[in-house]
């Protein structure tokens, strides 16, 4: 009888351990790094809980659903620039975009150096003072380390779609921007009906202010962000599907898209629609980037119950 009980107990233990292991396997899957579907506890109350993914370098991403939106500014809108023509854009593929700008620690982990001007800000502050070509070197090294080719800069359309997070206002938080929302030069106000703000005079720790509704931090301010596209002043006539900018540009027009505005900019240049550009060899203490990648078709999903 004792032997029978012992065998039953062992069988029960094996069943329990198998169940626990299956739960662990469902909660962590990876392309040779780590992943997580747990949203940050710093998300604002209006944040939609989207799928997240974290790689082994601590870079956290949110999965952005495919969709259609109006890109650019309405005619006669506040501070509309002539290069912001309103047009319809459809992104046909889900993609992941980094929840914060690439940090100094993340850069050092890949490149073993730190080009940032604001090193004293700390490892969780955005890396800055990097050229567009520097970002490509970083991405190539990261992809090689992780045995993938998926990491890249977001396209300009992906960037604006993500920054808007379903909104049509000047900013993801409404038509005014405050120092509680973003790190920008609030001492130079361009919106007379908006509350006064401050200028912090440099970068701050990523994700220390408010996230937009899709859980993305610092899409307005902190550092301006390189995008993948070459710049062209006039958007192509819409509707557009998965735009990536011009394939080639004349030598005199070799500028890369820069979005989001930085700690040094007024709220005007931090608008969701604001478009600036720079030579890809340019770098400054207000210029950084974040990463993106497509959902890989070869990946499979294991159903967990």
C-alpha cells in the first residue's frame, strides 16, 4: 500500500512540475533573447495595453497594430508648415517600436563607447550626439549580436502613426504641451493659450514623464529622433500604403528625416506632425533615435491555455 501511495505521489509531482514548466514556457519566448508581455508600471491611465517585447539588451518594444490614419496637418492649423500636407496613409503590417529612445547603457552594451554629451545624466538617459550613419552601425552590430536582421529605424510614417497613438491633436496629450508631459524648451512658448512651462536644459531619464496612449515615451521632446527615410519637402499625393520616402535623392538634397523635437526645441517642433531634417553626418546633443522592427513572418505562436 505504501509503495502504491509513493508512486501516486511521484506521479502527482511530475504532473504539477510539467504544468508549471508549461506556464513558464508560455510566458517567455524569444529569438535567442528575452521577452515580456507585462506593460510598464509607469504607463499613464489612458494607455491601451498592447503586446510588449523586451530583448536581452533591455530594449522594450510595443506592438503597433496596422491601420490607416491622416498624416500631416490640416490647412490653416496651428503652426502648420508647408511640408505637412494632410494625406491618408495606410500601414498594412503590424510592427514593434521601442518604448523609449535608445539609452546610453544600451548603446555602450553594443558599441563599448559612449558618444553622449550628457553622460552625467546617466545610463538610462537617451544616447545622443550620434549621426544617422552611427545609428546604422549600431543597428548592424545589434543585429549581428542577436543573429537577426530585423532591427532598423522606424519610417517617418511609422513614427508619426506611433506618436499620434490614435489622436488628431497637435500632441498625443492634446493641443498644449506641458513640462509634465515632455522635456522641451518650455521657456520659449509659441502657444499663447497654453500654460507656461520650463526648460530643463538637457536630456532626462527616459520614461520619466508621461507615455502616450500606446505606451510610448518621449515621442515629444527629450531628443529629436532619426528616421529611416530620406527627406522630401512635399509628401506624395495620397492615399499612400507603407511609404518609405524617396528611393534616391540628389546630392544637394541628401537629408534624413528627424522627428519629435528635443530638449532644446519649443513645443512647435515637438508636434506630432512637425518635420525636420538633417545631413546624415550631423550630430548634436539633442539628436538620438529609437528602434523598430516588423513582426517576423517566420515566427510561430504557441497557444497556451
